[in-house]
């Protein structure tokens, strides 16, 4: 049962945080201060993002590993329509599973590059990292617009082969997909198609 999350105020603030992370890749914002959707709900943080971004004018697809009940919850709480993966505006998945479906997501056209899919992926944790030291066995090194030199983030619960698939899908810029990572603690990290991603393993 929803609490009082669906206020315009909450959604607007979360939207601004996501936009901030998208325009400044590597910056981690946290949405944990907002009231939860359900007590003890497994995908509480992700559902906050989905309620903010999805509505009855967009479509979504979801990996089977997320569970049929969560798919029903997303459709109910957002009003968004479930669609085939190749035409979905949003694709929802777990980061620790290998998602070959990434290569089937729409990436826009030269005339309309924004007619593409946004991936929203659940991971275990997202930690800000620095060049000299990482708190995780693997980290992402980001370079591109919105970043001075490089930005680093350690992400746990992310199958690194998914990064290769994302890079393949984004090989023909401005065509491509944008990615939002959300962890169990409400941390948000965005990987827009404009960013160059390298994986560093200690």
C-alpha cells in the first residue's frame, strides 16, 4: 500500500536529483530521505524512481528476474504500459544478471535520437571512489561532458559484462541508451550515452 510518497513535491525533488546525476556523471545522489513506498518493500528505492519517471504516456519492459509481482506493481503505481522490449521507453533489470536484452533496446534515430530507451538497473551498492583507492574490487572510470578529467564510482552487484553491452549499444553516438543505477540504500548513479566508461579491476 502506498504511503504519502506520490506528492508532486517528492517527485519533483527526485526528478531534479536524477537530472543532476545524469548531467554530472559520477555524482551520486541519494533519495533515501523520502518516505518509502511500502514497509519492507524489496525494490523501494527503485519504485520511487519509477513513480517519478514513468506515467501513462510511456512504456516499459522488465527482465523476468525482477519478478511478476514487481512488474504488476510498476504498472499499477505508474500507469505505464507494459510493452515488447524492442519498443520500450524504459527497461528495468537487476544489475547482477547478464542482460543480453540490452542489445535489443531502442536507441533512437539520427533524426530523433531521444526516441530511445532508458535502462533502470538495481545494484547492491554504489560508492564514490577516487583515483588512488577504491572500496570495491571493481570500479567505473567515467570521462565525458559534465566531468572534469575523470570521475570514479565503485558499484557492487553489477555484472561487468553489462557495461560491455551498454558500450556496444552506445557505439554510434548520438544513438544509444541512457542508464540509471539505483542501489538498496537509495544511491543514484547515471551513465548517459555521452559518457565513456572504463572498468578498472584491482
